[in-house]
């Protein structure tokens, strides 16, 4: 059966039963139908004196078209840990409509390791992304309206830094000219769209610790500059108040369940290649008060999602993770070893060994943060014993255990061995987390540190214009902020075709964007776009309603 058929055929419990298991009272729930609900912030705040759970990060090797299965593994591991008697909850990001209708067709796990209701989670869910898009768009409208009615704040229309957003891949919107059509439509200027998951409002939404912190962060957004290059914040156009109103319900985390009826928070959804790639701090911290172990994921490979989880989310939220699970597949390692997609079904132990240089690089990087790690080999039917053994041998050479997991086919039963190893690692107390650079390090040095330490680049390349941007931010009082590098997810380098573990490359920095409200500086590298385009054959082409009124083609 397909993923959607498995999800549709599975029994689903009323969300009130899932809440009962977490001891969440009915009055703290805002149900969306019978199968999903938001949990009130007041109730979450009442748990602040409860002890914190062990926090476990699931990340992955560099992604390939062969697939790795990070979300699937997060769900399967959660089910497996509950199977062995560990009270465990999973925290995931919400899927964006962009990849659902573009490349992937859905993002709620797969096989027998999914969060449900799968269709709802992938399509609109509880409306959080629409609220974020609306709040962002409101600020865009307020900026242009402020300029139209006299521009009291002195915004230089050439230096408006606030782009527009929509939650869909649409390359034609990357660069536009707005306010055409005459005087009554405002002042024409260059503008552009990002996808909603790249919005600073999304980043703020996921890093805020409370509704009050949300509004305060929104007020810090720098929307542009005056003619003498002084920053102008969102509060100058009266944006934070009404934006917070649009987000007041969305900020509460969404409670759903896995196929095995274990609790899951699915909340927030920034991409890790163009944003910070983690679910909301509110959901993570709430789960850590409700369970004994919390499994969470960070997007794409560990060089992107895990680095930002450590250097941005953990730094800002004061989180101290206990263990890391690094997901790999034999198929993906073969691709890193030079095998084409059409030949992945054939045994090729040498290619696996060659591709394991990518796995090794990620192990080294994770250990550099002071984190213990276990490798999860996400099983595919064509994997051979010799190929799996090659992965285990490589991991063992780094003092790391690699464990085969079959959650896609068997659910929690397929991750019992992995769950036991992860629980033991999390309980060991050996984690000694430290970010990769200190706050006081200058911005340019932070970029170079990540480039050399995580990507193994020889250095960075920054043109004079971008150097001036970085210097302005440093001198403007933003030098203490962490950096959020936006680059291709398909390689340690900025060239998506450089598989394995490339060295000798240079990280080309194209521009920097200040996200003062979120509390980081976005560093755009290579050819990465903050507004993706649809592929030649988008997933949307196969998604439809069948004669029975059911959704087809969504995975």
C-alpha cells in the first residue's frame, strides 16, 4: 500500500484520548475536529516547574534522490521507544505546501511510521502557515501604506528589506516590480517573494518562547533603512500588535498522534537550506515537560539542520540535547559513492564504503558539538548484509554504533534495537553540548568558522558589496547574533553536484539579510533561492480527488 493508503486505513483515536495520556485537561484543548487539537499556552506555562525530558535530535547524511527518511525515522523511533516502556513524544515541523505540490508530495513520515491524520497535516492542517503568511503580508501592506501616506518614518524606498511571501513554489515571483499603475497605487519599487517557510515571521514563530516574546520579537524586525542608513523597525509602521493578533491562535502547538497512537507535536516549519530548519521552541519545551524523552528532527543533512539546531535553536532557547541519531540509507551512501539512481538495486559494497566518507564527515561534525551519536540505517528491501556491514564497520571506526531499523515496514517493532541504544545513550550523561562559535565572535569569522569546521571549505569568498553589508551589521550592533547559512542541501559545498565529502572548495557568500526579530543573520551562499520553483513534473500533477471523494497522489 502507498503511504496515504496506510494512513487512511489505520485506526485513529480521538485526540482527547491522546491528551488524556499526557494528562492534558479538556479545558486546555482547542480541538480541530476529533483528531487534532491545539494545547493552550496557559496550560503549558503551568508545567514550567516540571523536570525536563531527555532531548534527542534526529538528523541525517547529505540528502540524495535515493532518500534518507529522517521524519520517518523520528516517528518510528518514538514508537519504538514507547514499545520498550520509555514515555516518549515526537516534535516535528509542519509540511509546507511548496514541496507537497512540488518535489515530495507530502512530509508526515512514511510506511508504518507516520503521524496522522496525514492528509490534514500535509494540507492546511490547523491554518498556522496561513496565519504566518497573513501576518507577514500585513507588514508588507503596512510598509507600502506608510510610504504612500507621507512616509513619516523616512523609509528609503530603495532600501526596503522586507520581501513578500507565499507558501508555494513560484519562481516567477522571485523578483518583481510593485505598485505599478499610477499615483493612486503608490511608489513603484523593486520587490520580491520568498516562500513562507523562509519568512522571518516563521523564524520568529518557531523561536519565540511565549506570546509576549512573539510580539517583542516582531517589534524588532528591521523592515528597511533611512537615507542615512539607519534601521527602521516594524514598530515604526505599527505592525507588531496586529501581526500578533493574527498569530495568537497559531502560536499554540498542534497535538496529533502516530499510527501507533503515541503523542506528537507538529508545529512550525522553516526549511533548513534557507532558514533554521527546526520545529517551534514552544512545542519542544512543552513536550519536554509532558514526556520523559522527546524526539525532534532538524531539516536536511546535519551540516544544515543539525548545525542550526545547535547554533541557533539550542543557543537561543537554552536547550541541552542528550543524544543525536544520524539517519543513513545504503542507497544514499551508494549515490555518494558514485552509483547512479538506476543501479541502486544492485549490490555494490565498494560504493557503500566510498560513500561512507559522507557519513564519516557528519559523525565528526556532530561530535564537534560535544554530542554522542548513534547511526540509524533506514532499511530498504534491496540492502544486502554485506552492504549493511560496511556501514557498521565505518561507524565502529569512529566509536559509533550503527543499527539497522525497519520502521517503514514494521513501525515501532522495527526500531526496538535502535530505541534501546538511543535511550541508553541519552541516559548516559556523556553529552557535553557546546555551539560551534561564541556569541562575541565577529560575523565574518562566524561564517568562516562554519565554512571550515562544518563544510570543510578552504575559506570563504565575499565581494566588496557584501563585505560592506557584513561590516554595517557588525558596527550596527548585530555582531553578537548567530548566523543562518542558506545554501544547497545536496552537498557540503555550494555545488549540489559535489557528493561525498568534498574538500578544497570555497564558500561563496552572495548576500546577507538581517533577521533581527528572529535573532540571526541569514547568509545566502551560491545559487540557493529563497523562493523555490516547481520541477518539470510537479507532484501537483498527480494529486486529485477520486470518485470516492478521497485525496489521491499525496505520497
